[in-house]
């Protein structure tokens, strides 16, 4: 899985030690300073970065990220490099019924690529519409927000189940 690090770089299959080193260097920390901040031994950090140790658990990675005040993007980068799901999936729970339903639909081989793309567009529109931190509609500027009927919210699109126009 590739992850865009928000800095214009995509990293597919990045080793955990490389991701950790990159974050540490960007924060201008020595291995000893990093170890002190996250409450670990410097030699452990060295072995992680050298690839001599496997990635820590999700709990340990999230604790490291928290101690370093990393944003969600860097936290997700470390989790993915450790072969783990991103923090939002861990927080939500991999057994969330809505998440599972969406994942199943997006991976359904019976769904045509154009339909899969349309589903992604609808989800993107909904995320834009509901995208602010308060969880209420209206993030971004009014020009950036889709109208409810464009986002398919509130049943105002004129379409019922199955995509047929209501009479």
C-alpha cells in the first residue's frame, strides 16, 4: 500500500526503521533524544532504524507518535510501515459494520470499475460536505461544498433505492 505523506512523496512498502528515521531527522532529533522523548533505550531506536528489530506493536507506535506530537499523517505512515492499519481504522474498529460494508462493496468484483469510481466520488462528496472537525455540515468555503442534492444527502436527489427516480 502506498501512502502519500502530504509532502508530495509516496511511500510503498517503506520499512518501519526508514520511516522512523525520516520522522526523527525531520524533527531534528538524535536517536538518544528520540529515545528519551518516547521512553525507550537508544540502542533499541538504533536497532529499529537499522532494520534489526521488527516494528513495535500498534499501541507502542501510537505512544511514540503521541510522545513526539506527530500529526495523523506521520502516525499513519509509521503504522503502515509497521504493517498495521492506520490509526482511524484502529480507533473505529476493523469490525465497524459501515466500514466493512463499504470495503466489501469496493472490492466486489461484480461491481464495474465505472461504478466503483462513482461510489468513490459519492463518498468524496460526502466527506467534503461533512468534513469539518465538529461533525456538522459546512466545512470549507461554500463554493467548495457540494449542494446536498449533489452529495446525495437527505434523500433530496430524487432517487430512491436502486437508483430509480421517484415518481
